[in-house]
C-alpha cells in the first residue's frame, strides 16, 4: 500500500503496519552520505545507552521500554515524542527510588511528594551528580581550553613578531576558567522539557537521543555514588 493512501499521523491500515514512516525512510541528504536510511541505524543509535545493574529492575525496564519506543518510531514518527517523555519519566522514577529513604523534607511539598526539579536539586546539592559526569560538558570544556590555547599561541606569535608558530594539542590544559556550570542548565531545563510533554504538546522532536544520554548519565552516576563507588 502506498503511503499516499493513508495519513502517517493516524492509525495505519493493517496491511501497512510494518512500513516505515516516510519521514524516516526518505532519501538522506547528500551531506550525510546519501542513500536510504535504515532501521539498523535506529537500533545502533539507541543500543549505546543503558542503565547499570545498581539501578532497580523496574526503572531499567521502563528505560528499555522508552528505548523500544525510539526504535519503533521508525514505523511511527510520533513515537519520538512518546519515547522522549517516557525517558524523562524514567529519570524521575529512578531518582525517587534512589532517594526515597533519605531525601529531607525541604525537597518535598506539603503532601510529602517530590518533583523532578526537587529530586535533581537534591542530587546536585549532595554531590550525587557532578558537571564532569556529562560527556557534553567534558567535550565543551575541552573545546574552550583548546580555543584559549590557540588564542594564546596567536598572541605569542604577534608579540614575537613571528610569521608562523606551531602548537601541539597535547599541550592543552584545562583550567578552572574553562569550566561552565552545566548542572545549573540541567536544573533549569530538564523539568521544563518533561512538563512540556506532561501538559500536552504538538511539537515534533526526532532529536531525542540526547535525552537518553542525559538520563543514563544522571542515573548511573547517582546510583554509583549512593553505593560509594
């Protein structure tokens, strides 16, 4: 059955359930190598993220369910949003399970409940997650250090009135000023992004792999530190 015979945003006809959503299966842009996109790439992309065994099984199963939703978004494009939402819910579920016996009352509402923002705040305040736990923070920090090093080399070349100068990236050293407060960004944005789905949204967002990376980095780091590892 041709996709022109039905809308990809509604229930598929039975005979079309195994057809990829045309928004996924189209021709790749030339700058990405051309050719047809395949479900193999979806599986490869999502397989790299997982939760360690210290995380309770119920939490790990929910995370794996979110990963399956990402995989099956090959067939239903709007599953991207559902996968993203469930990944954020897994983060809250995992943190609540981790801190259920130790979180102070100041991080709870008057009914004794905790929100994702409060759970993240507690994790940050008590050192369960740190800036360097996040690959994107480490990469950005190194890039800032590299840019500073290159600028210093150019300054040296100008001061010595040289026409050229060589440098070695192995000489790049990360200094305190190269760090940014990544955790503040997470505290501000993650609850907002989760609530966007919780309250309903018509936004389509296929770039959800970053959510899976963040959730796995936060939960794996927090559970390891809680276990003293």
